[in-house]
């Protein structure tokens, strides 16, 4: 009976292989069972399934349980062709069924080559159990999945994916039980029946690696340890595909090692899940005859090594295969202890997936491999693909994090004709599935390689749950504090988080990286682990809700607690909000949380408007939609998209009005007021601010009131109403102080400092700036510090102290660089260029101004671009390069009139263009643009701008000797400077003095003394008109 069944099984396998490998048809008569590699190929060939049952049925009629296995596999694969939703993932699972079936089916060959082998009945029972298992898979998992209507498959896509993952885990567990329970018995049963004369052909070393890039120091280190240690015990550790075997084989082929160890053995334990199989494999490698092997094979291995006249080096590759099985681990450790007992006779080199060395009493010299450097990754790619790395290749290599296996797969696919851009796109869409070169071996697929680690026997489902949750966090899990505690709270009670994290680190899936440290995984591992996430899991939902609740609770950008909590977690907040937006049931308050997150991003000068807009597609309440529109309006206004800002803010106000949210309406009116300010629509701005202040007072909201008072102060400043501006700024400061809002206090003090600057009260300005700087430092607001350093730089420029001004602009530049504020970096670069301009260092000025222009252009900031063109135009004027000056100033004017629409800056640019016309002697054109500038200043209520325009007109008329009109222009400027208490009144007097000297009204000795000139002026008359006193009246 046994002999008959054996014959039928062998026939069955022959048929199976023949279908998988067309070349096997002609070999079937000479070799019934093909080598394992052909079996693997056969079992995974596309066409094998559809005909498998029919062709194998006749060959296996006497072995019904084998027929059942074959038939069920065929049915499963047929279903693969019919599945639409989750098609790719289901295909992978079914391929795994085929692949794991290979291991079981291959083992049968050993039984039927051994005469008198025992255990056939047990094997039969195992196959029947396997048949039952697959039948259950078919009925309970795949058949219901196949029968779902398309609409149901779509709705239940996450549930379906979870079922497929459960199938995967069950399949792994079944195969593992089979391997442990039966393969050992098969192997042991073969020993006494083998022919006595049988000899095992010694296994040669693997070939020396052709390419070892970036690993030379590691190879040299392992060689040094091996040669310098009296009893070398070396373990090479690291994640899958990191190059452990490459390092080991490079070491074995080194001439220094060969000289020291004439006898070298290499044992790959990848397919040896038990210590008995490992010992058998080592005995085969050492050429111990099968007929002479007894029950104590390890003693024979030790004897064989001791009998060798030379020192022996034994390298065991992939030892984790057997060591990580819990039941086998102590036996492996004991096995290693016995080998180590041979002292310096044996050098032991072991490679293991993970970061944990075996638990032996002797110590190991451990080498834990990390990924290749960015440069080495590029070198490896270009060597293997024979292509230069383009931008897409560089981007994908960055994602691959220096994994040699991933780089090899990527390179081979490019060599086969795939474009790097296509592979990058596939990676972004499919993750680790994108990199594979066919076949079932772990080195042929990045997905399969990572799978081995993630589904290691050392890890259970709870560890994979933690791994999947951390994969949702791009920056990983903080190792302590609020976020770590919160993460613990979303896990099932039975999970001990710290122990689980240590287990994940031991398998090289996680590591503590960065400062402060975080539990993080490399991008390829994260891509794979995202597939483990069951979006219906309560832990997943709780994690998303944790982040929503936390970010909503922290809206004070000055709070030390908020600053310590939110900015370091921004990437994770973003990732989890985005994940939450794709859940079947949208989490509560996700709209408001996303708006709050974007507010924090705005505080860091990061434009997240596109991200926030995506949340408007969700079915969220009106108040959350309003919050999103409100925040979008703020962003659009900041980034100079004024049309989009108007649309968003108007819609936000409508939604707040619908849900009768007074606080929301107050915020919307305040933002609309700021938008009017940007457009120089000052009357409309005042209306909006007044309405916002009324609503904040009704609510009440003291911080909101303070913010509006500060905005109104800015409005008064723009209009030259300095007394009113001071009153508003002081109101804002008082309210911020009442509620202990230090960020608000700092901002108000900085505004008061700017007011003092405007009034030429430089000492008072310095005091305000110093106090603001102190507060910004207390709350660790680097952006606020940068802004204040910049203001102090302007203060020193006003004092004519260019050295101190340069020092403060440089400090501001450093702070802006810390917070990656590109706008601030560009502006400080421009200011430093202007200092060089005033110091007559024109080459340095041009370099800095050009750099600033490039920065503004890189962030598409039209306002900055225009401002820098004006600075460049003034530089050209200084050099008398009038054509170049005209081109720069015209470009700036075009931006101010068509894109930015800033009447204030349009007037400023017109004044510079007027100076250009004066240099060309084009006085009519000059007067025309000066008058245009004056009209713009009057329209916007900018009295400081009006004064400057009158100064320009006076200077032009003076050059034409039109003294009466020149005097009138200077007098108008003097009056305005006096009204707004501006320091430039002194320079205006000096210009007037020149006119009066030419008119003969005063002696020349008075013309260059501002104090004497001021004494000659009487403005005490009722009309506040400037009256020149006679020197005798003084």
C-alpha cells in the first residue's frame, strides 16, 4: 500500500512540475520530480491552476487527500481571476498559499526516496489537515469575498483586507506547525535507511560578492575582530536585505582570512527550522557520510572539526530561521555553546536578521548594519543599472533608505527597461510591491523580504498592531511624555508597550532615532506595515481621535506647554488627520482639528492650504466647514492670493452666520478687515474691525478684542494717525496682560516700538523692542525673536549705526533659518544688501540683493520680488546705469499695479522712477510720476507717503530754480512730518534752508544748522502754517 501510494504521489508531482515548467514535459520520463527551484517556478506559474485538478486527478486517484489539496489550490487560484476589489492583495495571499504549499509538497520527496521510511500515516494525517485548512479558507474567506457584488466589495474593502491578512497569518501558523512537527521526523527517519556507501558532496563557498559599496569599513572591522580575537565569535546583525550575507562572504573570501583559516565552511540555514535540520545541513557541509551518522550528530560535527589539521572557520548564515522559534531557541544556544567550547580551533561567524545576538554565556562581537549612505546608494544604483541617477532615481533612493536589496531590485528593474519615474510613481502608489523581479525567493521581492521580519515567530499579533499604528505616524512615536502615554491609552489592556517596542527593535523593525529620540521605522518598512492597519480597529480610531482632541486643545502659540507638544509632532498630526479623513466614518471635529493644525503650520510659515482644502469634501458640520474656510482665507491672504482669500473668508462668514456662531463671525470680520488692509481699502477695513470688536465684546473674548485693537492700531499707522495708533496698541497690550497672553503682549510691544520709530523716539522704541524680545525668548518663539531682531536692525539704521544694524539683521537671519522662514531669510538678505549699499560696497550689495531676489522667486512671493527690484533699481541709479534701473523699477511697478495691487508701494516705486527721470533731465515726466505718487498717498491716507512725495517735488523744482514752488512743496512736507512727529522733519528743514538761502531770506550760515533753522520757524499760528521769522526776531 505504501509503495503504491508513493508511486502515485511521485506521478502527481511530475505532472505538477510539468505544468509549471514547459521544459519539464520532455524530462518527465527521465526525472519524475524536478529540483526545488523548478517546483517553486511551477507552483507560481500563471497557467498551472486552471488545469491542475484535471491533469493531476488521474495521477493521484489513489491518494484522495493529495487530490483534494491540488483541487482546492486550483479553485483558489481560479477565484483570483474573478476578484476585482482588493485584487492585487488577494493575489498576493493566494500566491503565498501556493508558495507555502511548495514547502510541504517538497518534503514528500524525501519520504519516498527512503526505503522503509516511517511516519507515512502521520504525514497522511498532516496532508488531510492541510486539505481541510485550505477547504476552510476557500469556503469561509475567499468564496464569500468572490460572491460579493461590486458595490458591497467597495463598501467592505477594509473588512475584506482584514480577512486576507488573517488568512495570511493562519497560513503562516499552519505551515510553521507542519514544519516543526513533521519535517524533523522525516529528516530523522531518513538517516538509518540511507545506503552506507552514500557520500555527501562538500558544499563550496558562495561566490565572492562582485560589488561591495560603502561596506569596506565594516568588512575590515569583521576581519580585524576575527583575526585579532583568540576565540572569534562574530555575529553580523541587521534588517532583512541589509547586506549581512554580502559582508560575510566578502570576509570569507578575503586573502587574510583564507591565510589564517585554510578550512572554511559556509552553511545557509534559511530552510532549517529545527536544530536537527541545522545539524544535518552542517554535517552535509562537513562531508560527514550519511551512513556513519548516529543519533548524536553534534558530537560528530565537533569531532570532524577537531580532526582537521588547520584552524576552521564556520559561517552560519540566516541563523534566525531556527533561533527565533521559541521552542528551538534554547537548543540553538546550547548548540552554539558546544561549538564555542572548541576554543581557538573554531572561528564562528553568524548572520542573523534582527539586532539581538544569541543568548549564550560567551559574548559576541556584534556588528549591526545600517543602511548605505545617500552617496553610496547612488553609486550602487549607477553601477548595477549602468544608468546615471536622474531626479526620480534620487528621490526613490532616498525612500529606500540605503537598503542594498531594495537598491539591487530597483537597479535590475531599470536595467530591464523600467523608467525610474515610473518606478517612483509605482512606489508612491503601491509601496514595497513595486520592487520585485519575479520568483518566490525572499531576495526577489522587497515585499517578501520585509514580510519575513514582520511575520517572524518572535512577534505576535499585538506586536504587529503596534507596528501598524506607528506606521501611521511618519515621524514615529515619541519615547516619552504626553504622546507616548496617549499612545499607550489607545492599545488593548493586555499590551505592555515598552516590552513590545523592545521586541520590535530586536527584529530590526523599529529603532530609537533622533534627539529627542523617537521609535521610528525606515520608509520601506513603514510602507509595508501600513498594509497591516485595520482601519476598523478600535485602536486605530482611538489613535486618530487622540490626535484630533490634542491638537484642538492647543491653540495658544505662546503657551510653553503647547510649544513643547505640537510643533515636534506636526508630521504625525498631519498624517493621522489625513488618514482619519479617509476612514469610512469621519471622526468628530476633524475639520476643526485640521484647521488648528494648519494654523500651527502657518505660525511656522508653512503653506498647507491644499491639505486643508481636501477636508471640505468630507460630510462635516457647517461650523467645521466655516473654520476651514476661515483658516484658508488667512492663508491665502498671507501668501498674497487675495482673490481666493476674499472668496474663502466670505464663505466662512456666511457659514458662521448660518450656525449663529458669534465668535466665528468675529474672527471672520477681523480677517476680512486684514484683507482690506492688504488692499489699502482703509475705510472698509475700519468697518470690518469695528464689527469684529463689537462681537468679541459681546462673547466676550479678551484675546480677540486685543487682536482687533492691534489691527486697528496698524490701520491708524498706515493712515499716519499716530495718536490713535498709540491708543489702540496700548488697549491691546492691556487686554493681553489681563489674560496673561505673553505672545500677544510681545506682539503689542513690538507694534508700540514701531510706533516710537515712526515718531523718531528711538530710545523708547529700543525699550519696547527689548521687552518684546525678552517675552519672545520666554515662550521660545523663534519667529517672534527674528521679527524683533529685524526691527532693531531698522532702529540702528535710523541711528546711522550700520555696524549694529548689520549685527541685528544677521541675528534675525539666523533665527529665520532655524524656523525655516523663507520670507524672513529673503528679507534679511535684502536688508544686509541695503546696508552694503549705504556703506558704498556696491559689489556686495548687488550680490546680496540678487540672492534675495532668487529667494523671493523660489517661494513665489510677488511682494518680495517687487521690493527687491526696487532695491536693485536704486543700486543701478547709484551707478548711473539708467537703462538697467528703468527695467528694474518698471518690473516692480508692474507687479504692484497688477499682482500685489499695493497703492503704497506703487507710490514708493513711482518716486524712484521720478528720480530716474530727473537724472535724465526729463522734468515733465518726473513731475508727472511724482504727482501720481502723491495722488496715491492722498487716496490711501498715507501722510508719511504724502510728505515724501512733496519732498521729491521740492527737490525737482529746486533743480529747475523754481524756488517759489519748491518752497511750497517743502513747506507742505514739513507740516506733514510735524503732524506725524516723524524724524525726517529735520532733513526737510535743511532742504528748506537751501531754498531760503537762494531766495535771500536767510544767511547761508543758518542753512546747514537744523537747530537754528527750527528756531527760525513759527508754527504757532492758528492755521499751523510755517512762518519764517527774521533773524532779529529770534
